[in-house]
C-alpha cells in the first residue's frame, strides 16, 4: 500500500509540475507573437493599418485561438527565423519557401501556396535562355534564402555557376538593384514577382529555376501543440474556401495589370501626382477617406489630367457630369481642386447609401461600383447575386453577377434594367490595383501590429 501511495504521489507531482505547452502558454498570455518581413507580398502598412496576406492569415489564426495578435517585422529572413529559434516569436509568417534553410529545432507547417522561382532580368537587356548564359552575368540573391539554396543545388549540374549572396537584402531590394542596373539578374518567387512587377514594369522572367515550390510558416518543432493546431487551422481555412479568397484578394488584381498600364502609372506617380497630392490629402481629410483612394479614383477617371473630357460630356480630373457638378457646387469642372473636392463629396454621398451592415473593405468596393454605374444598378446586381445563392453583401460575389445586367435574360427581371455591368467591375478592379500600389509606394514607415 505504501508503495502504491508513493507511486500515485509521484504521478500526481509529475502532473502538477508539467510545464504548459506552447499553445497553452499562448492562450494563457492572450497573445500570439508572429514575426514577418515588410513587403507587399507579406505584410505592410496600409490605409487602415497593417495589411498583406500573411497578416490576414495570422489575424484569422489569432481569432481562432481567441487571443490577440502581435505581429512585427524584421529586416531579413535570417533575422525572422532567429526570432522564432530564440523564443521571441511563436511563428514566422514571412513568405518562407520549403527548402529555405532553417535553424535547429524549427520546422515548416502546412503548405498554403504554390510558387515558382523565376530568374528575373530587365526587358531592355538580352534574355538569357539557359543557366549557362545567365552565369556569364552578375547574379545576386539574398543570403540565408531558399534562392541561395536553389543555386547551390543547381551548381551540381552547372559547376561554372557563380553568384553573390548579399547578407543585408530582401527580394524587393534586389529587384530595385536590378532596375538600377547594379546587377544583371536576381531570383524572385512568382508571388513576389507578381506584386513587384507592378512597381517594376520593366522586369521580365527569363525562365523558371524551379516548379511548384510551396510556401509555409515556420515554428518550433520541439513542442507539437502549436504545429498541430496550425495544421488544423489551415485545413479548415482551405476547406471553407477562405485561403483561396485571401490569396485572390491580394494577387488577382495585380495579375491583371498590364505592362504599359503599370509603366505609365509608375511614371505618372512621379510626374503628375505631386501636382495634386495636397489637394487629394485636404479633400480626403475633409470627408474622412484615405487620400490614396481618392488619388486612385482620380487616376482611373482621368489619369490625373485636369482638362480631361469624354465623348459623353463628363469633364475634369474626377470626370464629373454637369448635373453632378452643379449639385456639388462645383462651378468649374476643369479646376482640379474643385473637381477633387467635388468627387470626394460625391463618393461619400454614394458610400453612405450602402447598407451600414456591410463592412469595409466591401463597403468601399460597393461604393466605387455605385459611383460608376449608379446605386440602382448595383442593387439589381445584389438581387441577382442573392438569386444565385451567393452573398449580396460580399463584393467578390456581386462582381460575378454585375455583368449579367447586360443580358436581357437577367436585366428584364430587375427594376433598373440594362447596364454595362462589366464596366463597374473593371472600374473597381483598376482602382483597387492603383490604390494598393499607392499604399505600398507611399508607405513611409513600418509598424508593429497589435490587435
């Protein structure tokens, strides 16, 4: 009996003294700590705080755990991984590619996105067709990166292959160096290239170094509690269609952005926008919207040309009709400041008609669509969306059914009749793209996110 009591006491003592798992510690502390890097394909400061696909996924995980999120960035991938290895962060969510060298005791979580590794060059230079041709130029990649690891593997078949590993850079900075002709080639994951090409329209893909690599988060493997929970989280996120929705939200508009369109926009940000930036900022402050959204609207309407005129008679930087201008007390549609302030007031008037239950960013996209096609036609499209068993309060659903307003089969069934329904879809898509680019191009500081 004494022996049995001693064994029970030892077991009880062991149970009481068991240290809490990482997942239990997170829940007890009420905070998930996620480290990332600052880039348009991961995490950046937008109009309403931090944005980016990694931020959105981390926010959903924190909400799923019922805790707050503290997300912060580090300068390089090596720094990001050391934060987790040394226990200052629970998760590294930074566009990490499987094959990225990891510190001891770290492992990858579930795969959530497929990417290719592109060899990138400037379009005004000769395109290398093979790795042998590229080896004759200056190739530069970030040190401690999956790109450096890929080159090491390729050197087995190409012993003459040489490159430079830059210890203090990320892909975005290397693309800047390529744009400035400081280097001949670099490597970029396809998701990074899709975003960066909007800002560097002169970039081209020479060829792919790898096919079908996966992105994943990294975490400490010595405790299985958090990796197990994250695996379940990603399984549910994918099954519900939310993972695809997140990635589409951050990449689909930029994939549609054409080279000439991007090149002209980047040029006009430098040459035209400075003339009207203060006007956009003052008008935005007056009506309570982001000045970069107003600027994006102005670019879509007129490419920031103050005397723009359409065949239908709309005029000015914000392309106001005569009736709309009169209702907004705009006396001279060709006065860029009057036009900007008038367009800002009109946009807010339209946005205020959107049902209050619809939250941003959908509320803004609905307002832009109504600004373009009229609120009545937007309501008709929302009715068609509901008829098709989709969510009429979700822009990604409604945008699918707006084009039906040009088909008699459908516009005959709604109140306001025919509309060129594809136009507001294109209008919103373009403004979203310009807006996203302006948010990244005008970001002046990084922030840590705590929610």
